[in-house]
C-alpha cells in the first residue's frame, strides 16, 4: 500500500520532468527548415535527457520492487533523487540554449553525476529492507558495477567539458545507450 | 503489479502532454473577438492534437491489457512511443503559430507518422507476450489494418503539405475522427 | 481494472489543469504590495477556476463509482469533458488578464456552460451501465437538478457578461460555492 | 477504493507543484558562472519549496493512512490544502526573483502559515474518521505539537520579514529541516 503511493508520486514527478522539457523547445518564429535547425542543439539535449529520465524511471521501478517496506530513510533518499532529476530540464535547457558551451556542458555532466549519486544512496537504503533471497535485489546489486562506471564517466565528462565539450556530450549519450541495453540478470530475475 | 506502473507512468506522460498543449494558447492582449480569432489556427491544432493524444491513450490502454508481462523490449518501445508523442505539443504549436504553413504542416504529419510507427513497434513487442487465445489481442491485430491505412495517409499528408497544407491538416483530422469511431470487435472483446 | 485507468488518466489531467493555472500568475517585477495587487483579478479567476476543477474532480469521482464498466461511449464522453475543462486555464487567464472585461467573462461563462454540458453527456453514458439498484447512482440522478440550475445560471452569465460582467463573475462564484456544500443524499449513499 | 483516488489526485497535484517550480529557473542567456550565480536566490527558494512540498507529501501520505473513509469534509479540507500549496511556486518565485525582498519574504512565510493551517484542518477532519485504536493516528496526534511550533515560527517569520528578511528565510529553512528528521513514534507505528 505505502509503496504504491511512493511509486505513484515518483511516477508523477518523473512523468512531469520528462514532459516539461519539451517546453524548452520554443516554437520558432519563421517557417523555414533553417528556423527549425537552430533548435538542433536543444533537440539533442532533449533526446539525451529524455533517455536519462526514462532510464531512471525503469531502474527506479525495478529497485522499488525489491523494497519490502518504505522507511523514512527511503522516502528522504527518494526525494533527494527526484530533486536532482528535477534540475535536468534546467541544465539540459542551458546546455542546448548555449549550443554546448563549456560551463553548461560541465553543469549538465555534474547534474548527471549528482543524480547518479542520489540513486546510489537510494539503492543502499532500499537494499537494507530487501529480503536476503530476493533474486531481483541480487541482480540489481551486480548492476551497481554499471553504476560505478557511469559515475566515473560523468566525472570525466565534467573535466573534459572545459576543453572539448562535445566529448562530454558524447559520453553522456553513450552512457545512456549502455543503460538502454536490457540487463540479462534483471530480465531473468523478473521472469 | 509491474504493468500497472508502466500504465501509471504512461498515463502521467500522456495526461501532461494533452494538458500542456493548452499553454501554447497564449492569452490575447486585447479583449475583442478579433483578438481571440487570431488564435483560431492554434485552437484547431489544439483540437486535432487533443484528439490524437486521447485516441493514443485509449488504444494504449487496450493494447497494454493484452500484455501478459512487461519485458525490457516493451519498456523501450513504450518509451519510444512517448518520445514521439511528447513532440506533438511542439509540432502542433509550430503548425498553429505559422497558420498552417507548408513546412510546419509537413513536420506535424511526419510527427504523427513516426508516432504511429512507434505504436506499431510497441504492438509487436506486446503481441509476443499475449496469450494465444486472448480475444482482445486478436481484435487489436485486426485493428492494425486501420493503423496501416493511417500510416499511408500521414505519408500522403507529408507530401501534400508542400503544395496544399490544408489538405494535410484535413487528412490528419479525418484520420483522428475515424479512430474515434468505436471498433465493434474491441467492444465485443471487452464485454 | 479498466475503470481504474480511466480514473488515473482523468485524475492526471485534472491535477495538471488545476496546477498549471497558477503559471498564469506571473511573478510581479516590483516588490511593493501595489505590484502584487495588480494581480488581484487573475487571482480571483484562479480561485474560481480552482474551485470548479476541484468540484468537477469530486463529482467525476462519484460518478465513475457508479459505472459498472467502461464503454467506448464513456471514454469519448470523458475525453470530451476533459477537453472543455482543459480550456479553463485559458479562458480564466483571459478573464483575469483583462480585469473582467465583457467578452472574456462571456467566454469564461460559455466555457463553464460547455463543460457542464459535457458532464451531463458523460453522466448519461455512465447511467446506462449502472446497476439499477445502485443507491449512489440514484443519488446522482437527483443531483442533476442542481446541474440543470447551474446550466441555466451559466447561460444567464453569458448574457449578463455583455452588460454587467461582474454579475456573471459573481454567478460563477455562487454556483461554485453551492456545489461545494456536501449533498446529503450522496453522503448517505457513500456510507 | 475512494481513498486511493483522493491520494492519486493529491499525489498528482503535489508532483506537479514540486516540478513546475523548476520552470521559474529560467535558463540564463550567457554561459559564464556569473550568469548562473544570479539565479542563486531563485535556486535557494526552489530548494526550500521543494523540501516543503516533499514534506507535505510525506505527512499527507501518513495522515491519509489513518482515515477510515473519505467524507465530503475531508475532500474539501484536502482541496483547501492543495490550494495553498499550489501558490507556493508563485510566492517562492516572487521571493527568489526579488532576491529576498521584505514583502515577498513576508508573503512566502504567510503562504507557509496558511498551508500549515489548512493541513491542521485536514488533520482534524481525518481524525474524526480514524479508528480509536489506530496507533498511527495516535502518533500523528502527538505530532501536532511540532505543527503548532511551526505555525508560531511562520508567524514570527512574517513579522521579521519586514526588518530582517533573511531571518525569515532561515526560519523557513530550519523548520523544513526539522520536519525532515524522521519521527520515531511514526516510524514505530508504521512497523
């Protein structure tokens, strides 16, 4: 019962975050393809961010599955995660608006890094409540190696942003694609 | 359990898409009916888009009914569908703002085409999991003829947009109305 | 199952409508109380509209309770109701922005009238499916007298808007307050 | 059944309030850290408001748990609470936009005070329906001392805003942090 409301609230917030980002794509004044192509950096920012929020939704969904109950700690850790994700429309908007300038790209990578950290904290809080023989919980634990690699990649992305911002954008995109590939262990645990 | 959260997230995103489109209808500065009538193209775009999102919600609702479980493939295909639908407020806004100019109308038709394609991919992913004797699943399969005709109509709409944009707008509207007519096979399958 | 998703989608749309109206209240540039008081007409529009969406949510909630199943007709009638309600932020915004000018107030009353009509159509579609001995359904039927009076009041409000717009605003407000008073028959039916 | 829809609607509204606040953080035109730091007051307003909406969601969640049924009074009291919370994005936006000027800070404290009052009214309405031996209901009653202290603090915050606005902002922040500390009685009642 309790868990379902935590899910409902998180689903609501994630659904809104993923959708209001499109409001950053302001309708162009002209009607030529040129007027539209100016929006390309914003559109790329939108795609990457859409992927990230979608991936977080999927992982969050699996993670909460393994929680046997909702503690205050889980509620706080969840709120913390939603906070960092709620900043994605802003940092993605700045990155797109600036056509991938250095500082905005660094901020975006930092945002992804902090959201990843918040997810890790939530995972730890939920693991405490999971039944020891929950196979999904075990699959998610193995998962965390992917999480650590992502965190290192985001940290690298923050650094490279000041020299080659497009490298950082590419890193963010590649990490998103890696997360999109279904994880065999999780697939098996769900069946 | 899992399916209900996929539905909740999709419902949230679709509810937000359908509602934020109204934000494109900026309140006019004056108070005459003339000031209001300038918004007519935007309002027409809003009506068509509202119908489409509403129809997609209804079809999505029936389609997910037939899924026996939620695979990673379904989650990805669903995210892909939501992505294309999330662009409808933008492409509808451009179409309305430009008073149905050629390029924006073509883009809108292309958006409907790509959303239709994404729906088809989701349908294929869900069909794989459906029980073979699910009568709703069978009704939806028969349904796909309507889907193929719609896709052809949208493709025609993209082409005609460059010569007679209003023809494309009319096509989009007619296809929406066709989908609004309740399908007898589905009605029966639901009873 | 089906009904719960119709409720979820409607709840989502109504929750968004009620909340995005606050986006019309643009933060003032200055910091004096005078700068704030300029927003008073918008704020009054917001209060009335908030009440209406809240009341519609409550009534919708009771009405769907009495539906034994979700037909295509109910889905369409529900979509129609959500459409007219989705225009409330726009018409309320115009009314507030114009400081209760004639045309905007008439449009707002017309919007309430059309939403009321849409609700009536939905009620008829749902009544068809209700079990004959459902006491809540009976209580809601008695309810429809209140609905008819409201419709007449909105129609009067459209007419008076062109001469005394504040009378129309007052009518809208009074009708909202009347609906806020809990209905004894429904209260009893729910216990 | 009924309760779950009240929760769903409230969750929806709270999720939207917490998320649209980020729309007040307008993407800066420049790309220097200076351009970003101008947003600091808005960002602080965002953090405090995010915490408040998050806390209200958590408390609302626990409070509704103790309701044995949903009366008209509860529905009205809930709508009243959502109304005051829906104004938080506006008052937080004014406070941030004005860089913590006197009047906006006073308005923000007043908003928190009125939301607290609305919560108290909802609590009273729900207590009436709670089973006498509900331990969570008892824990929440003990909780109300924290509520009364908060109300006094907000009232002090309204007064100090006219002399030392930063003191009021600090009070709001400290009260938020106090509410974030998990309550032992509630934790126990939930286990």
